[in-house]
C-alpha cells in the first residue's frame, strides 16, 4: 500500500501535538511540491508524500520514540483513505 500524502499526515500528527512540515523550509508557505525533492529525483507523487522532520539537541529519546510510534500509527490509519 502507498505511503499517505504529507498533508493528512501533518494533520494526524499535529492532532497529537507533533509538528512537522512537508517540503523544504524555504517552500513551507507554498502549496506546491518541493522543487528540491524533485531535484533529488523524486517523482511528483513521491515528493507529495514526503515530510520534513527537524530535531535539535533538546529533543529526547522518549520524544523520538513517541514520534516514531505516532508516525507508524498515522501510516496505518491513513493508508485506508
């Protein structure tokens, strides 16, 4: 089954207090597929299913585990849509 599109995943995770983005930081306010991702060779569809996760030194291991679990739940739930 295909990976869900990025926008439904962003909504799923934000409802759980996890905030990530789609595309690159410089294209975050645009409603188009990231040219950076397509320049890497991703198809339009693949780029539309890509999310950007930013971490820093203040993130904890438990936060990373929580994110991974929520991402897995989101993939499972959203694949049916």
